[in-house]
C-alpha cells in the first residue's frame, strides 16, 4: 500500500505525489474521509486520480492511500433487485446508514454481509473442478437461480463442500489445486470492472432478441448477443424505448444503467419496475433486474465507472448461461464525463473536445456483448445484448459520439423528433434506421415465424420507400395525377405506418406483440394490397375499395388479445376476400 500527498485539485481530478509504487487503475482513498478514486494516469511518482465523489474541502498536503487493487465489483447472491450507484454501492443501504443526504466517503459493502443464503451443492468431495464449473446453486429470487461458479484461475479437486445457510463471505467449498495449495471458495467473487470476463468461445448471433415492439422485431431486429444504438434528440422517446425493451425483451436478466440521466427518469424506473408484471413469469419485473443509477447531479467521474460496473455484472449472469439485456441510458453522458476528465488532464483534444481515445473506449464497451460458451466442463450458452442510447446535441447524429457508436454497432434505430411531434411512437424513422443482422436472422424467421416472413419484410420496406418518393410527386402536382396502383400504394403504406409501426406503450394489449401476431397483422395489410391490385386490374372502383369496412377491422387487429388472434385472422381474411370479390362482381355487372 503506497501513500502519497495531494499536490493539486481540479474538480474531480486530484494529482498526488509519492505514488511510485501504485499502478494504473488502482483504487485509492483520498483525505481523512477516504473518498474513493481511481488512478487514470502515472507520471514518475505523480498519479492523476479521478475521484468518484465531490472533492470540495480537499486541498494540497491531504494524504492519499492506494489499496493496491483495481476497481472491482462484488459478484454473488444479492445483486438482483438491488439499486446501486456508479461504483456499486447499494443506495438503499447508504440511505439507511447516512440518511437521505448521503455523506462523502461512506463505505457500504455491495453485497450484504449478514444475510444468509441457502446453498445447494451440485458437486461432491473428490470431484475435479475447473474455472467456470458450477459447484452449487442459490435461489436468489423467485425467478432467478444464482449458480455459484469456480472463480477464474482456480482448478483442482474438491476437498470438502457443505450445504446449508451461509453469508457471502463464509467458505462453502475447499478446492485442492495441483500445486497442493487449498483455495477456500465463498458464494461471492470479485472481478475488475475494466477487464472483460473470459469465456471459451464467442458464437455468431443467429437468433433475434424478441422485444414485442413491431418496428424493431419486424423491420430492424437485434440479435441475441447483438449491440444496438438508439440515437435521438431530446423528447424523441429514447428512454421510453429503453424501458419497453427492459420490460418485454426476451431476456432472463435485465441490467439497467441510468448513466447521467435525469433523476425523475430513474424515479420512473424505480416506481414502475416493481409494479410491472413480468409476462414470462407473472412476478414483478424487479425479480430479475439490477439497477445502476448515476443521475446527472451525481459526481461526473462515477459515470465512467457506472458503464463498466453494469457490463461486468451482466457478464457474470451471462457466464451462468442466462440471456442478459443491458440498457445503457445514455452513453453520451458517459462520453461527456470522459471529455471532462480528459480536459482536466490537459490532454490534446480530438473532435469537439472529446478525447482521441473516445472511439476505442466505446468499442471496448460494446465488444463485451455477444453470445458465448462459458468456461467450465459444461460449456453453458449465454448471451449479453447491449443497447445504448445516444443523446446527440440538437439531434445531430454527425457528432463524434454517435458516429463512433455507429461504427461499432450493427443496429441503428434512428429516433426522429418530427415523428415524435406527430405523436408517432416509437418514433423510429423507417427510412434511416437499419439492422445488419437481417441476413443472419432470416433462417430463424423462416423456421419459427413463417416461410414468407423475410419476403414480407422486404416488401414492406420497399412500399415505405416508394411512398416517400410518391409523396414528393403528390406535393408538386397533387394526388389525382397518380395512377390507381400508386394511390393504392399510398393507402397501404399509410396503413403500415399507422396500424403496424405505430405502437402504444401504455395500452395493455398493444404494448407487446408476439411474433405470430406481428406476422398475421402484416399479412392482413399486404394481402389487402395484393387483392386490391388485382381488383383494380379487373376494373373495381378505387374509392369504394379503399373505404371498405374491413380496413377499419385491420387497423383494430392490434388491440385483439393474443388468445383470439388465430380465429380473428381467419375471419378477417374471409371477410376481406368476400368484400373485394363482391366489389369486383358489382363493377362487372354495371359494365355489362
């Protein structure tokens, strides 16, 4: 443990001398209060420290003590349902210790040291184990069973293992290693946040993360273990999209990071999640959620840590074989924290004042997502999908954070303020967004939804692109100049936009749409288009065709409960066929 003295204080940056024995990224305690900081630069015996708490009152000559260990998180039973700050201090516990005005330098363990957990062993004495093997389980919540794994770097023969109730620090298993040393294993392990957790193999993503949001699942899907970015200006609904994904995405565990977000948005999450019924289990959504709150009024340096804290916890659950969805809201605030620290370190600024290493830091974060086979003999399959919100100033996505993010991620959901002003939610612009996972996921859609689904998707996008071109002509010369076929295209595209892509997050039925329902609703809209084209070719009256009652029924299809889908679909198809053929036969009669 090396000890130095403060030379200079510049906001969250503290420079200390006499730190020649310390290493990069070591955690240090500054001053009498023991404020938590991390070394981010070394020059000779001088260490530049980013302090994760308010530095008011710290001056030159104040002692700085290095712990000799990097910033690490505690991983074990007790993570789920807990709300942490950026450096994994449980907020509820901090309030209990210090009251609502949280004092500086407060030390609270991330996992409770007194609570006992019931441990059920899955191996016995004499069994050989290696890093990543499961030695037992703990039922953490009604929904989540935590698997206790052998820590990285430990392998050997189990000398003894006990069942019963233990705290996270008590020894549950002894492993004799090849060199004869005996390692005591507890329910808890530590891991440095800036280092990705190891795995055996990374797989190609080939199945989608089903979210129940039609514009995402059908048009711009994200793969399980994929990465997506949601850039958009203020008020375009980034946080609502993130909340929707956290609620409905097909994941076992949700890690939600509120990084530099407004306090009221985190309050919404805190109020909503416990009351939300998880559609998969019927329990509260909090029973499978970890929250990390670093609001905009908290110290800026802790934002940087919060992103890494969140993804390390997510990797830990991925290693157990779970599918994890990580929401980072928003990475722009994290980049702003990097920019502030870089400015105080007097580094050469890059574009718009951001540090030159912004792109590589973002890549380091997103590259930790993926579908992996974990360490250990069992080789469990886990997935970590990362979805980052980006808040570009003025909605301008040509700025550095958006551009650096788009170079890494494969899905871009472009939120459009114009759509939001028109009350079209989710305000994802269908002409500017894209997903590069489409080709890999086609096979899954063909096997699990319908053989023709990829073709329907391509046709839908084509119709929307043609609509944009036709609208330009309409603005110049009016709708009457178009052929009936083109006018039908406009009508069907309007139906796709208003009935399909528009989705009400606050409607109890419309908030989530299964893949079967998505396919059937789209099939109805496109079938009307095909039958309509045929009817126009046979001389049917266009105005009568587009004002058929069945169109109203197609628009209301999204509000039908999941259990009634199949019956309603068949009925609507029949009604539509009958109505259109009747229209055609009437026209034929009048012609005669």
